[in-house]
């Protein structure tokens, strides 16, 4: 009913989905979620004390917890969520498959595998992992998308997901095999490998800024051609775009985004599935519109999942991947159960 | 209309021996190829088992192993072989056979080679329940019972959710994937809920390992395997008809609904028992029947060959896991995943892939 009111004029003619309304609502919600992420935690700091610390009047301990622990975490959640949400949207448009998700299809697992190999070869975890993670994501992306272009696989969206999940589990098994070789590496990345935004160094973020900026520029450049590509290869060519080149750039962007997110927070699955799904439901299937909404919804989901992960098993913490799987798997079931899978 | 008289003549059966009792009352068809395959697999299993008993921090020769097994060897060797290593090898054989038989039944039932319990998430659910019971209840018998409950629940959920779409397509399997993901998350949730010691006790279940199994659970596994194996053997005739087409069992006078329910119960029960002992070593349920079908050239439903092949894979994978990084030990679940996933990928990406077993 409410959706009908928002999307149809009184005379029954469809009106454009109110993107701006949703963006404003999303931004308000995001601000709320970020605030609660700063205020709520497993420690002894009460929300009221945290609020005072935010205003600059708190005592020393509260100041430390807010500035040094919760603020970086929230910031990382913001950027990781936005990156994963956008990567999911781009990948789904690229594979023309509503189930194509970087985490599920093995892109994050490729990234994690590459980081593990690099650490095993003696790289230090603080300096090298960023670009290695992006290279690994690129490799995983290329494998899965070339599989999608194979005969028979591309026609069946669900078969591609199964293949991607298998690739993902293979890479995860290889990663844990490699970790057994080297205790030092294992200790270093054990927490990272389950996905979390806690206790990360903001230096990683600084290092990632150039590639994130590059990804943003490239996205703005290819978003119109991508929307044309969604209408079909022939249509895109007729409109003057080069499908091969668009795909190539989009793959690079996905790899940059997923690699950056994985370097920051470890492999987190299902976010790239849920975010575009919600965004498409709200503003329709045009990527030029719903990509903006992904930028807002991604952080909302990631930060609220992170906040919940702190309070569910307090004083311990739950790996973030557990919560995103709990949110994401039902969405996966909902998409798969639809009578006719939408072709993007 | 002319009614043809019923002609009694023996069909020329290539590749079978026909055994007949003198009074013509009973006759038996013996598949030559299956017989040879099964004998070879048993021989290989014996060899692999001996190797697995011999390898370890106290290396033994094959003769020493057999002497120790028969109770005539060195007391130290007897202790090592009979008390320490035998439980492990037997657990490997039992779980491998149980997984593979369950996989074979499931594949035939769903008429889909990909629909093994591990791939559709039943293993994960059984694991989640087993872990929850280890964490919650102290009894040694709780994990097997709970893992069977978990397997049944997951199966019901998957069939209910995939309801209208049938079991042949990929949709059914991705539903299982989703259910499996939820179950995996639940396992993690339970593990992070409890004290670190309890979590460590439950950890073997989450990756699949044959390390330090108690003889008690082994007895349970043996009982479950015997019961399930015999029950499955009585179902084979009906399932063979099901393999040809959905409606043939009804035409031949089988109770199709009961046949399906019973096969499903056996498959789920065997999976539950095997997970309770070894954790989710999912790929065995795919690889065992595939190897068996390949060796038997796709004739019938090779339950026995599947069981033997599954046991062989499990014992070999466990042996490999122990030798590869000795003295460190790689859980058997990781080895089977590394070996099995490429095969599954090849199945999925092969354009000429046939879904039906």
C-alpha cells in the first residue's frame, strides 16, 4: 500500500521511484546506527558516559574507548560496507545474475588466499597485504566471471552460484591448509580470516584511500555504459559502448573494492548479496539509481551487524561473518525461491 | 486382438553370471564387473588400512601390524596398534562407508548427482546440533543423537523451502546452500558463546577430523551402519526402478511414497551418525558414489562399491593428513575438501554435465 502510494500517481501512472526520499531516510538511519555503534559496546562504559565523552566532557577511560576503539571501528565499518555493497551491485550487473555476490562467488576467498600466501612467503602483515588482497580478488573475479561466460553455466544463474561457492570452499580449505604450515602466520591472521572490523589499524585505511578513490572515479565513468549493458549486448553496442571494455573496467573496480574491503575487515560474505537486493526493491533495477542507495545501505547493515556482534555474546565478541550470514542466508533463500529468477 | 502366449526363455545377459538352485525356485544374478570391483576395493581398503595402522610416530612394518592385530606381536606394538590406531582406522572406514551410502541414496532419490548431504547443508546442520550438545550436555551419547536430530530438521527445512521446485535443478541445492550457511553461523555462534575449554572440546566437529574418537561412539557407528546398510539393501530394487523414471516404481508395484521416505530416513540417519563421529567431511558422499559408478560402468545402484570407495577415500585422506605435515596433523575434512572441490567444480562447469546419476 505504502509502496503504491510512493510509486504511483493518483491516476495510476507510474512515477519515478523517489530515490531522494530513500537516500535521505537511509542517511538518517545511517547516522543513527553510527551513533549507536559509538555508544554501545561490551565494556563498562555506559551509553550515557559514552555520550559525554563524545561531547568532549567524559573521563579519561571513556575518551580512550570512544576515540581509540569504537571510532576507528565505525569508520572501517562505514567504508567496508559501502565498498562491499557497491561491489555486489556491480558484480550482479556484470554477471546479469541477482545471486552473484563477491563473498559467495569466491572473490573474497581469493583475496584471503592471496594474503595468506603473501604472509607465508614472509611479508609483514602491516605493509603488504593491501595490494596483494586486491590482486587475489582480481584473480578470483576473473575465474568466476569467465566461468559465467562458459556455455550452459551463464544461462543458469543458480549453477554459477554453486560453482562459485565450490571455488570459495576450495580456496578456504587451501587457506586453512597453508595456515597449518606456519604457526606464526596462523596466529597473525586467525581473527582476520573470520571477518571483523575490530582492532584494525587506521593506517590500512590511509593506504587504501588512493585505490578507493580510483574505484569511485572508474565507477562514475562506467555507470552509464553498464546501465546500457544491462539492456543487452546488442543494445549497448548500438548505443556506442564497447561491452568488452566496460566489463574489463567493471571487473577491475570490483576487484579494487572487494580487495580493499577484505584487506580491512577480512572475508565477509553475504553483504554484497543483501545490499543490492534491498536497494533494488526500494528504487527499481536501474543501476544508475540503486548504486547510490547501496552506498548508504551497505554501511547501515555492516555497522549494525558489528554493533550486535558486540552485545550478543558480551563480554566476548562474535565474528562479523556469523551475523552477516544470518542476515544474508534468508535473503538468498528468498531470491532462489522466487518462481522466476530476474535476469539483470 | 491376439493374445500372445507367455514365453519362458532366458534372456542373454551379458556381464552377469546366473546362479540357479537345482529346483528352479531361486535364481541369482551376479554382476561380474561389480564383483571384481568390490573385491579390488576391499583389497585396496585392506592395504590402506594396514598402511594407516603402520604409519605414525612409531613406524611399524606390515607384518608387525598384522601380528599385533592378531595378538601375537610385541606388547608395545599391540598397545600402539590396538589401543591407539585401530579406533581411528575403524572410525575412518565406518564414517566413510556411512557418508558414501547416504550420498548414493540421496543422489538416486533426488535423481541429481549434486544432491549429496554435504552439498545441500545437512552435514552443517548436524554439526551445529552436535556442537550445541557438546557445549550444553556432558553425556557422550548426546552428540550422535543430537546430530541425527539436526540432520532431520535440516532435511525437512530444505524440502519444505525447495518444495515446489523439485529436486532435480540447481535451485534445490542452492536452498541447501543457504540452510547450510545458517547452520554454519549457528555453530560459530554457539562456539563463541561458551568458555574456551568447552569450545576447544567441540572444535573437532566443525572441520571434520578422526582424531581421538572414543570407542563408545564407534559402537554406535557400527550399529547404525549395520542397520542402515541392511535397510538400504532392501530398498535397492525399488530405487533401481526410480533411477529409470519417476513413475516406473509405481508401475512395478512398489509403494513409491514409502520407498522415498525410507530412503530419505536411511540417508539422513547415516549422515547424522557419521557426522557425530567425524564431523562434516562432506565431499566423501560425493566422491564415493561417483567412483563406484565409474568403476561399475553405471550399472544399477552400487551401494556396496560406494561404501567401500567412501571408506577407502576416508582412510587414505586421513593417512595423507597425518603424513603430510608430521608431526602436525591436517584434519581429514580439509584434505577431502581440497581433493573433492576441484572435481565438483569440473562437474559444474562441464557443458556436457548430466545431472542424473
